């Protein structure tokens, strides 16, 4: 009987210790700087919208670009040749601002284009997707770079940028063989 009491006592002690050490840590999903539970999404009188929270990161470092088989078409057309359109996607944080704008620019290479406003926005899950149309004179044998830039939009419609260099990100366009 005494042996059974000892075994039960040890099992009870092990159960108490095991339960006490479970679920101690918290899981924080963080992809390229975006945290859906970050302070920019907080609630209460102590919360402030912070321009320092505005950030964007492209999900890859390079994108292969294939020579198109057809004539140049619009990226919004259902019959568009996908070789003329480059999809750039990644993670973003609009800093708690009610709206956002994403700009894109084809940089470097022999035919750079000026920065332009896209239809893309930073969504509620901290993601974005931009379709960049390549110009008709794009040289498919050259290396290029696409840069995307994020702005938060305040209640008054004013555009806000992060004073730190994390509100833009670039990806290389590599000629596919």
C-alpha cells in the first residue's frame, strides 16, 4: 500500500509540474517586419498612429523575366500576355493609418520609368500585390530593378512617409534563359 501511495504521489507531482510549464510562451507571427499585433494596431487612449511603423518588404530578391510571345497588352486585360506584366508581392504595415498608397518604379537598366501610383494597398493581413506593366521598349536581355514605396494616408487625406528608410523595397528583374 505504501508503494502505491508513493507512485501516485510521484505521478501527481509530475502532472502538476507538467501542467505548470505548458503554454508559458506566446507565439508571435512576424514576417519581414510585419506583426499583426503590433502597436500600430492597438486600441485605447494610449495608442498613437506612428509613421515609424510604416514599412514594406518584397517577398523575393529576384524575379525571372521571360521574353513575351505576343504583342504588348494591358496588364488589366483578360487576354494579357503575362510576360509583359510582373507581379510583385510581399508584406507591409501601414502604421495604423486608415488607408495606404503603394507606388512602383522600374529603375536602372536602359529604359527606367518614373515612379507611379498603383491601385495596390496594404491589406488588413499586412500583405500587398502590385502588377507592374513593362514598357514596350523593355530590353529582356538586361537587368532591371523594381522599387515599391508605401505611404500611410491620414484621416485628412494627407500622405505620411516613414522618416526611416523602411517604407520602400526593391526586387531585381533577371533575364530568364
